[in-house]
C-alpha cells in the first residue's frame, strides 16, 4: 500500500514545474481525534481516577437510593373501651344508693331494646308480643310469660327489694 502511495506521490510531484518547491504543514488538520474536556480529563492520570471515582460513586448512589423507601407505619393502639367501666361506676352508684327500682328499670329498657334490635319486633303489650318473643328467642312460652309478668310488677311498684332485682 505504501508503495502505491509512493508511486502516486512521485507521479504527482513530477508534474510540477522545475522550480524551488516549498512544503508546509499549515493546512494540515493535525491529529484527527476529538479535543473535548473529557479527552483532557482522561489523558491526565489523576483527573482520570477522580473521574472514575465520581462515576462509580454516582452509580452506587443511584443503586442504593433507587430502592423504594418505606416509612415506618406507627402502631396505633386502639382506644380503650371505657364504656364498661362507666357502666360499673353508675351501677355501683345506684347500688350504694339502694335504688333497686332505677337499676331494674334500666335493665328492662336494655332488655326491650335488645328484643327490638335482635328480633326485629316492634314493642307492644299483650300476649301476642310475648308469644312472638318466645318463638323468636327459642324459649318456652311459660318462661317468657313469667319474665313479662315480673317486668309488669317491677314497673307498677314504687320500690323493689334486692331479691326482686336479682330475679
């Protein structure tokens, strides 16, 4: 290849007139590689190592920080149910006052509310209501009649004994 180039250059230069020939490299392009700041950094050994450290550090940072971060979910304790404590306090207050009738009326109201909400019965008076409660609750008709008779006695009296309250 060099010989063909040499022959081409010899033939081309032979066409020039016989005179003094000046050869200049003014119009030559020089080295045909890019002259960028990165080329300068990569040619200098200390800058090259600093550049590599920055690139490796950035990649490691991206790998570590690219994981999805999750914040800790705080454990929320449920609110304490103080309703039972309140009921016990009020019950003890009624019990200390020996107001057995008020306690019995509260229990009757609670019982009738449970009948209404659990068995979906409208509160009525009479034997038909007692039969419906006995059928829906699965108890005998006699025990339901005794219960409602006791409720009528408690509601009609002005004071009741502790034994009647327990019954």
